[in-house]
């Protein structure tokens, strides 16, 4: 499985979890295995580690997003955009093996695919601020 495909599945899990606040990440993940190809998903460690990593650090991630999305209250950000921002913020701050440019570009591509036509520029701007705040990683 390509990383882009794994990232898309991680995004979907993050998005789904936002509707299921009382359900554990493990349960959301296991439910996804029922509907998707179990062997392919289960063999991709990026998906589960990223999904759980987002929720293990959700308060810090959401604070970074809120501080970087000037003039946008958290409740005004669509759930799709929020899931994309959470995923990319996790990658920017916690995933040492993912370059900044890749994390931002992949988030923009997710927004173009799953969100409205203006969302990708908003996401790009927020992630640029977050990247500056957390510091550029070695490319």
C-alpha cells in the first residue's frame, strides 16, 4: 500500500472518530477492518500509529490548530478540514520521518479530494503557521 493510500485511510478514521467520541481508537480501527481489506490495512503500521498518535496528542494538536487558524473558531472549521488538519499537524509535530513539504502537500491534496473548493488554501495557510511554530524538520 502506498503512503498516500494509508494517509487517506488514517484521515477517514480520524474523521469517523470525531463522530464517535465515546468509542476508543482501537474499536474504530477494528470496525474499519471489517469493511476494508483486513490484510492490507492491518499490514500498514502507519495507519494505526498515526490514528492513535493523533488522539494521544489531541489536546496539543487542537491547540496548535486553534492558535494557527486566526479568525476561525474551532466550531467554524468543517469536520473534514479538522480531520485533515489534525492528521497533518500530527505529522508535522510528531512524525520525524515525514518532511514538512510532504505533510503539507498531502493535506492539501486530501482537502482538494474531500473538502470544498476553498478549503485547501485555508488548510495550507494554517499548516504553514503550524510548521513555523513547531520548527522546520530536516528535509
